[in-house]
C-alpha cells in the first residue's frame, strides 16, 4: 500500500510541476516590460512557493514510500508544514482572491485550478490517508509559522523597493494603509497557526486510525 501511495505522489508532483511551468510559459508569451523582474515576481507569490514546496515534498515522500516503512521525523514535520501552507492557499484564494486579477500577465485556467484547488485538496487527503506518518508534537507548532513569517518580511521589504506586491491586501496603497496590511497579515498568520494545529491534530487522528486498522 505504501508503494502505491509513492506512485501516486510522483504523479501528483508531476501535475503540480506541469501546472507551474505551464502558467510560467503562458505568462512569458506576453509582451512583458522586464522578464527578469517578472520571474522574481512570479516566484514571490505564496501560491507558487507553496506548490513548489509541495511538489518537492511529494517527490521526497515518494522516495521514502519506496525505501522505508515510516517517514523520518524531519520529513513528517516538513510535510505537515507544506500541507498547512497548501490548505491556507486553497482557503484564502477561494474565499478572498478568486475574483481578483493578479499580476501574472494572464491566468491559465486549468493551471489556476490545479494550484489553488485540486493540489491543496490532494495534499490534505495525503496527510489524512497516506500510511507511514508520525505524530507531530504540539511543541513543534511554531515551526509552521517560520516560512510564512519569512515570506511576509521579504514581501514587505521588497514591495516598496520595486513598487509591487503579490496580493492586493499586502499593498499599503489600499484604503487603511499599513494598518490594513497589518490586520491582514495578523489575520492570515493566525489562520495559518489554526490550520497548523488542525494538521497536527489530523496527524494524531490519522495515526490512530492506521494503527487500529492494522490491529
């Protein structure tokens, strides 16, 4: 069964990579003022970063599915973090950004759905049903927040320098200025922590279900 999940992870990683590359190639086909600047902007979207991490995690996870019966603790924690980011991407996009035009030249519909809907759902399902997971200690919940905090700091430092923000709610030019931005960041940070806590809880629930099934 674990080898089957390894094969599925490889396929899923391939689909995510194809979606990222297809959107990038499609965007580059337009007349862009600066390709280097666009490339940096493209890989500054939380969606692109989280999906890239997801593809990497799935490929590493596939390797472990074929080589060891249980995932190593470091990978289990890393995968839990990635699942949190992907779940956050799916929820935030579909609730707040689906009707908002983002600066990526133009959106490729099928790629957009893979990155914002199907991949997040798949990652959550993998976390719930894939065999070989370990329980994540509650004391490691803070690790979930490291990547989003670094990304937010990078975005808010780079934004005023280049005059570009990946998402409208991060732009201080909006009504409310930096105060509104701070509210959004704190809100999303809190949501990520809640999602991380849910992922940790699911690791415990899924592990108990797997153990019961084996018994």
